[in-house]
């Protein structure tokens, strides 16, 4: 009974949150997000039917939440709309609620604080420009997250708790994120012990007792592009070494992720965040442009390794992916 | 061209082990293509020795330490257990381990011979606490972190940067909102794509007031791409926290020492490290650029 109510709530919340966004579909079939603000709204096209068709069982699917999160111009609203489904136990809702909460906490800190003190939009835009941070992201962060500053967010719960619940439920993106966080946490703890002194950056961000390798082995079977991308970093953390093989493997997984749908163009927020001011990143267009640039003369090896990974993924040969067994 | 100095000191201010001057490139960035590194340290548990091995795993490091201990162990009476700590630097991976070896000299009446018998070889962290009960993965993560912390760089691709002044002129009281974008910009001005640097890579950053700090690369999708790893020094080479307060060496006892050399990878050739002796548990390490300038780190080993 409770489960049925949860599904209904989840379905209703996705319909609600998606209905507040507008999506236009180009002649090539690609969609473009446009925030619905105080200005006049463009016509609503193709959103609700797509959600319904993607959820034949009647409940929202992972792709529903993924699309809704990607389109959302207001994460406060997204979080509030997603909360009932998350409370009802929908793992996808839990994961994307954790994403929204974490995104706004971290990005408000980076863009809308200066030495720990909150700053307004005008000053934040100037401060971002001074630090050569992408201004459009600063503006997006304001639109998405400023209501988190204005409201009591405690009712939404904590990002780590929602992530832990989604991970425990086997949500693949949550599993991959948790695994990477666990590995990174282990690495940061190792630096503290190597340096012999406490470090404020060492505060645990995830308290999951799972084995990160097991989480990755489970997550990879989803073949979700975000999971595949995370594995590139995770493998580097799992085998700290010296040689360029690490980079070859990492870039190969990135390439696979890009080929399978992850946005790796210059417009992707992660690209802007990590190398927006580097000319070759700013010129990235197709799925392989960025990785080819990064790989340099290792590109043939990266391509070859990516082909091997793709083949293993397609054939379900999970044991051949370097994630252990 | 702006000049920056970095000094690696012995315990306390004014004990300079290594002094190096780095020339600034562009916005103040030096990329190491060919290089070498040096490392000096002081004792642990009354004895220390350093060596190089082709090590990657705990089994490799402990086996190497046992072998080393056979010919390099503390003097002791027969049948009296002694303990020594060995700093073992890998020549094939960017990993370094502290291995605490316990053993004793056993005298054989029949053969009139003396044999060094090892009773235990245990990996320890920088405080001397055992990490033997941890998973192999966790231990190897520590070896990687220790190596980068000691040398102030990833020996696989060492990079050092000068922080542009308009981001932060000093490490003291800086925050991640300044330093993380500042490192990204400094890399770009140096022609290095920040996204090409592997997660978990350490770089040493020098600020214009002479303070230095180590930062670790985070995930490409992280909001903050670079976070401080807890190691920073003031202009005099003393360990400091983010407020600039000097942190005293907690290790005040120990003798012995050692020296050696290990490779640094990249596009260059010729590298070495060394490990010096003394009366406390101190190390200083450095990486040398092809032009002879160096950068590095200093701190304390297990006592």
C-alpha cells in the first residue's frame, strides 16, 4: 500500500516538476532547455508525452528524473517536488534530490561566498569574472540555487543521507558517486596520515561502509554514461601509480561515456568547470573532441582501449573491465 | 622575470637543507619536464635506513625492508629484540612506505655464527601507527599519498606552480574559492590543460609571499577542482596551518638516517633522492628541474 502511494507521489511529482519547465525539440531531435521565469514562456512541446512514454509501468523512470534534473532551472523547486517521491523510497528521486542539494551547497559556496561570507548577485558575478570562472554558470547557479539561501533547507534532508539511501537501493548513479567519494575519502585520509596533521578538507562526505569496487561492479551494468565516466576517475584512485597507463585508461572510459551520451561538448557544465578557459576545451564539439585533445599522442591507445571497453559492455563481460571480480 | 625562493629546512627555523630558486614562467608557472628529486630524513625508533626497490604492494615493501634489515640494522646485544623503521621508495611506482622491522641477533653456539632474525615487518604511517590491519587498497593509497607528500609532487609527472597574486598573495588565510580557480588559471596560462591532470595528483604551489602549499586534484566534475592536502610551509620552510601558525615537530627523539635515489618520470632524465641522518625525525625532500632549480617538501617521519 505504502509502495503504491509512493509510486503515485513520485509520478505526480515528476509530472509537476517537468510541467514547470519547457522543452523545445529541434528538427534534429535534440532538446534545448529553457528556464521558465518571469518572462513569457515558450510553448510547451513534447514534455509530458515523453515522460509518460518513458514510464510504461506508470511510474517515473531514471531517465525521467535525469531529464527533469537536467532541464530544471530551479533546484529549490526541483528538490521540493522530488522530496515526496524520495521519502516514499524512490531511489532515483533520492539520488537526484541528493544531487540538487549537493550542487547548491557547493556552488553557492564557490560563487556566492567570499572567504565564507555570503555575497549578492552583482558582486558574485564580478568575483567570478575576476577569478576567470564561467559567468554563465554563476548566473545559472543563482537561478538554480539562490532559494536555498533564502529558505530553511532542513525540511529537504541532507544530501549524504539521500545518497546513502539511493546507494543502498542499488541506484547505479548513486553507487558510482558513492564509490568515487569513498575512494577519494580514503585518499584524503591517506594524505592526512602522510602529512601527520589534521586537515579540514578531510571531513567525511559519505559514511557508507560498502566496498567501492563492489559498488562500481554493480553500477557498471547499468551502462549509464555518468557511471562510465566516474569509473575513469575511480580506476585511477584504485590503482595510484605513476605511468601514463592511468591516463590512457581514464580517458578511454571518458570516451566511452561521451560516445554513449554524456555531454562532453564545450557547453557541458563539467567541461566549463574543469577547463573552460583552455582553448581546446572551448572548441570541443563532438563526443570525442575533448578526449582526443586530452589524450594527445596517446589517442590511438585510448581509442583502442575504449573499443575494448565498449565490446565488454555490449557483451556483458563485466569481469574484463578492470573492476575486479 | 619574477623570482621565487623556496627553502627546505631542517627542524626549526634557520636550518636550511636545501635552498632553491625557481624562475617564473608567464603567470608564474614552472612545468617540470626532466628533473630529479632529493630527500633527506632523520630517524625513527633509534634507527632508520632508506632504500629503493621495485615495489608496488605491501608484500613488496615488507620483503624489501626485511632484506635491507639483514645488512642494515641497529646494533644490539645477542638475543635482544630491536626495532627499526625503513623508508622504502619505489623505483617503479610513485609509492613510498615506512616499514617497521623487528628482529634480533641470534648467536649459534654450535656454528659460532650470528644471524639476524626478523620477527615482524609492519607498515606504519607517519606517526608510527601500524596500518597492517588495513586493506591492501588502503595501504597502497597511503603509499601513494606518502610519496607525493614527501616529494611535493607526483614523481610520474611533477608540476609546480606560482599562484597568481590576484587570486591569493599568501597561502595564509586563503580559501579554496581563491586557490582552486587560481591553480586552474595558472595551469592554463602555462599551457597545461587542467582536465588532463589525473585525479589525486599533488602539486606544490608557491605564493608570492614565499608560503607554499600542496594541493590535490579532485574529480573533473567536482566543484572545487583542487583541495589543500594539509601540507604547507612558511617562507622559512616551517610547517604551518592555514592560519599561518607554525606547527612544532612532535618527534624529538631518534638517531640514524640514510640516503638513496629514486627515479622521477616525465620527459627528462636523471633523477635521484637522498635521505640524511640526524638527531630527530625530520625529512626534507626536493625535486630538481632541468635548469637546476628545485622545489620540494619537508616534515616529520615516524619516531
